């Protein structure tokens, strides 16, 4: 069998064509990279690379203007140079801000999504009312009338005691929380954490801060066993018992005494 012989003259055009194709591909790649770099330079020199606008979502009490100001983001800030960690730390210094998330929306818009600490109670001080956040911080903004959306703390002087009380309030169910009108700090020799609650349904409760949330969970069940027209004080100090404002009939008094002994 004879081998097919390809002459050098026949191969040269093919080699030249292959080399030309390789050169063309290299040139195209080089030009693509070159023009891409040119476009990037133009982009970063143009207003499109800067932050055009900033908006805030999730805030209810803190003004958007204040949050944007604390973030340090301006229209001269680079859109791709935003440091999320620095912004979170800066905005997080506000007492009412719990967390902040930074979102980028093309072409050049920044969204600050914040979560605020909820107001858990109000502190009565010098005839005015100061909001207490769920982290125990007391705000300086004063309200002249008693708010109805959270319990009012009266006669509370110690920051530690306030934080303990707030911590307990965050643990109880919303229905029980909403039934509390006032919480008076009434420590005595036997219990420095004693409190007296005035409930919206007309009852009073005496309890200790240290066992408050656990004891208060039984409040609805206890009230359901009482007659609606008989109001009084529910004691949660050590045992649990009910003390009527008015003297109970003999039979009911015996039952209450028995319940107290069992508690």
C-alpha cells in the first residue's frame, strides 16, 4: 500500500491560514479586554458608579433622615465601595435600632432595611412617661399622657430592676401582656423584687419579678375560676391565692383558705 505524500508547497498555505486565525483570535481577545477596561474606566468616572439615592425600610419611630445620616452614605459614595459592616456598626449605635441590612439595587440605589427595638413599657417619671425598649434602654423623649399600648412602670428607680422587669415582660404571652395596666415597684424586707400589678380587668396581682413570667402564665386560668362581679388581689408571692376586696361568704372563704393551704 502506497503512502500519500503531501508536498511542502501544499502544506504552507494551510499553515499560514492557521497562524492567521490564531493571530485574529488573539487580536480579538486583546481588543475585547482593552475595550472592557476602557468601559470600566468610563463607568467608574461617571455618575453611574456613585450612589444616586438611599431609602430606608422597616422604621416606625426613628426618622429615615436620621438613619441615612448615621450610615454615612452620600451621593459621593461609591456604589460598589459600600462597607456593610461599617454601616451596620454606625447605625446600630442608635438605641432604638436592633439591626440593619444593606441592599443594593441596580443601577445605583441603596436600601437600608432596619429592625427597631420594640417599646415594651413606659416609665413614669416626674409626671411624664418615658418609653422603655425591649433591651431595657429608657428613652429621653417624654410623653405627657399615659400611653395605653403598654404597661406603665411606677416607682421604679433602679436600672437593674427595670431591666429585670422588662426581661420578664418579653417572656409572657401577648394576651397577658395586654391585660396589664400598671406595674408598681413595692419591695419589702422579705422580697426586694416585689411588685403590684393593676390589671385592665379590675384585678390586682402581687408577684415577685424573679418568678413573674412563670407565675403570670397561670393568670387566665385563675381568673376564669373567679366570679366576674367579685374583684380582689391575686397573690403570686410564694403560694397562689385570691384575696377579695369584700368579705367572701363563709363557704367561699373556706374554699379560698383551702386553696391557700394547698398552694
